């Protein structure tokens, strides 16, 4: 009678065990014939599994099932170890280059003075250029809470001042003593990073091409 080995989870035998994400390769492919694709993508045609395995062995390659649901299944001749390594490297590079949008926060007072407003606006501009969202919070104190229109007008002004870089993603809304608005960047984070890298590369290239300074004070030999 079948018994589950100690320390291993029980598997319903009717389900055929856990499903593997790995494709079937070489002698694990148990079908009478396959549609074979060569190592360079050329169509070989429908061949018996024996002939396909023989071709793989002669070419020092693996026979890999790439479309199991096709009839007959599609298999390709390839170096499976190299294929797995390159796929893992591509996935790693994609994860490294993946950029996530960050929400920055700026806090303002309804009666902010012009200099402070310009400073705060500069921060918003910098965040949007970097591809980040900006949560703008107007903080009301005391009697200011009875004048919410002051905060609303300030948020409208800020949105208009940075409209070339961002858009109002979340309209101003009251949240207790605060009023909140979210501005989203027109450019995605990945685009902003790419532009920044390109600009740095141009600066580096320009600095390398710049001629060396001439020492005007150098002595001139007399004839």
C-alpha cells in the first residue's frame, strides 16, 4: 500500500503530483513525434522522437519542449544550460532596472510667504522631474480652518505652476485640519532615470572632448 514518506507533504496521486515550471527536455519528452525547430529557428518539420533525440545528440545540444500543448508538441534544439543562464541574467537585469514611483510630501501653510512658496515649489519641480508623485498638504491652524478656500486656491496655484511637469492626480480634499492634493509626474520613473543617465553621459563626453587649458605664462624660447 502506498504511504507518504516521513517529512513530506501528502500529494494526491490522482493529480499527478506538483506541476513543474521547467520544460521537459531530452528523454523526459514522451511523445511519438514532435515538430522540430533547429538551433537557429529553422523549421525542420515533424519527426519521430527518436530522430529528434538523435539529432540533438549529434549536435551536442538538448531537445527542449517549447510548446507542450501543440499537436504534435513543438521542440527546439538548444543548449539548455546556456539558455537558463541567459534567461536568469535577463530577469535579474530587468529587476535591477525596474523603477518604482515614490510619493514625496510637501507641507504648506495657507498664508505662506512668497519666498517660502518658491522654495517649496522648487522641491515639487525636482520631485516631478525625477518621476515621483508629490503629496501636497496644506496645514490649517486655529481660525485658518474656517477659511478652506485659502488652501484650495494655493493648491490650484501650485498645480498651475508645475503643469508642464505634472498633473493633478487626486483633487484637493479636506482631511481633518489638513487639505491634501496629489500631483503625478507626466514622465514615468524609468523615463526620468533614462534621461538623467543620458544627460550625465553627454556631460562626461563634453568634458572629455574639452581641450586642455593653455598656460599663457609659459616662457617662449628666444631665437
